[in-house]
C-alpha cells in the first residue's frame, strides 16, 4: 500500500474479521480531538468516508457527492421534490402517514379527498373563546323571571370568579381554581351555595360551547351539614300573633298564620293570592320553587279558624317593615331567617310522626328533614298548645310593645278634595299635622284628584 502523505489526518487499514470477511477501517483524529474509528465492508465507501473527514478537517465546504442508491432517476427527482415540500419532516414518516390515512378513508368507502371535504364542511370548534367577565355578564342577562333575591345570589357568586383575572378564558377554569375560591369559607352551607350557583353557571357555559365541562362536578364531596335550627316557642308564637292582631288593625295576621301553621316559604307567601286559599287546602305554585314543585298544603283546624276571622287577601304593603316591627314585639330569643317556616315544619313533624308526609306537604325532602328537623321539640305539651292556638284561645293578657300609631283625623272626602286645590301640599300638611307624603297617599287611596304638576307655579305667575 502506498505511503500516506504526512498531511493526511485519517488513514485506511485493511483487516480480516473473525468471520473471515475483509473490511476497511478509517481511523484518525479530528481537529477538536475527537477520535474516529469506522469500519466499512467496501473499500470505496471507506475512501469516501476518509475524503469526507479530510475535507471537514481542512474546512473545505461540503459539496454534493455521488452515493450508491437503488432509486431510478425519476424516483430520485420525486424524492427531492418531496423533501423540499416537507423540509422539516422525515420523508419516510410522511409517506407512511399518508398511506395510512388513505387506507382508513378507503375502508369507509371513500377516499382521502372526500374525507377532507366532509370535515371542512361539517367541522365546528368545540368551544368558543370568551372571557369569564363577558360570559358572566351574558349569563346574568339570561336569568329572567327570577326574584331579585335570587338574582343577587347569582351576581354575588359568579362575581367571585372574576378574581384575580376577569379576562381569563372561561375554558381555562379548573377544579383547582374553584377550590381556591371555596377554601376561603369555613361554613359548609356557604360552600354548598357557591358550588351550586357555580355549577349552574358552568352548565350554562357548556350548553353555549364556552367550555367543555363543569369543573364543579369533579370537586370532592362536601360533608353533610347537620345544623340546629331555631324555632319559636308557644309563648313566643302567642306574642307574635298578639302583636299582629294589635298592629295596624291586624293587617299582617293572615300572612303570619299561614306561615306559622302551613309552613310556606317567604317567597311562596309573597306570590300567594286569595284565590289560592280555599276552605281545606292552600295551592302553592309560586316562590323560588315554582319551576320544580307545585303542591297543595292542607289547612289545619287552627289555621282555618284564623283565616275565618282574618281572611287572606294577599300580603299587605310594606310587609318587610311590618315584620321588623312584629319581630321586635315578639321578643324572641333567637330570630333567624325563615323562622316561621322552621317553626311550622318542626311542629308538623312532631304532630304527624311521619317525616315523608311532612316533607311532601312542605315541598322539601326527607334528607332535609333528617338534617334539620329531627327531634327539635321534645315537649308534648308545647306541641298540643301550638296546634290549639286560635283567635279564641289566645290569652288576652299577653303584653307586647308596639310603636305608637298616630291616628289622623282626616277631613271628609269632599272637604279634602277642596283643600288640596286651595293651598300647596306643604302648607296643608302643617294644618293637618301630617306629612305631604301622607296626604298624597291618602288622596290616592280615596280617589281624590291632586293638582297637576306646576299648578301652584302657574298660579303665582298670574
């Protein structure tokens, strides 16, 4: 073999393998110190590898060189075109994937072009991008025919989702985001309320394709909240009814009696009409449960006695204010929200000894009865006294404190009609010892026409 030039970094050595075959080894050291040791079964390939290594070591630009191939010139041309079309993908992988897709399309009785055409004409994105703030505003606007209190609840709960980023995409909300909000609250019932309203909101969002799922469905189950409710004792019920009879000519008696002895919710009581109350039952179709439950409630004998003396004609005006006055007069130890309904259900449960029947009559569930109303009253005498309470059996000597009611000695209707046209309302109010607002209300109530706006100004200009 010819002696290699001293400038060559890499040499070729011929040797025989253990199998008896002849091989050629290219060995040497690159400029960076890397040792090269490659074996080739063909001397031409070894020479080509040596030349490439020498060129790389000398810094000679890479030039295209001939390589052995089984492809025809046409196939090589096609391969070069394909490589230029997909320069960043392995050509073999792209061809294999295309062949697989064509086979899948043919298995369905079509071809790949037909499958793509169908996809392009029918594809719809799974979700539409929207921020949580815009989604919340749209959700609140969609809540129609709700009571103001319920709407406030939706606004309050969904408002918690706006922190810390109101522009966060709704579809990005996770279980961890909801847990971060709920962990602030220690009360189980508060957590349940927010979870329930969150779930309504995300359920609406799923239906409108704003997110794929309701993350509340994957939250851990909360423990059952067994609470001890507060109810009125028979003595406190007596003071409440006595105060209602003496305040404003008994305007609130019928509503309070229905709440106490029939167990209606405040929202159901507010929607109740005189036509819903007949001799034996009360038809309940309003309130916050109007979309879920419509029921009739039996009228017990003592409630029938109250309604016979104080017929129900709908709740009087200023009901909330009247209840504040009567609450103070009752002097209850612990007045909580819905205490009248809680009192009624508790006494019904002890009277009927049938939780299922009591739950059915009051539009609730047996689980709710077990959680709140089980064994609340343990005094049989109190139960008997409660259901025996009627206008005739109510003691006359019950003392209650009510605000003084100033009786206004109103002039006759004809006389008042002349007075309101003779002098401005503020001057007439001083003469009668009442406010101008009271005069306006009395005139509207009795059908007396008031001077038109600007009447007294026009009188001055004349």
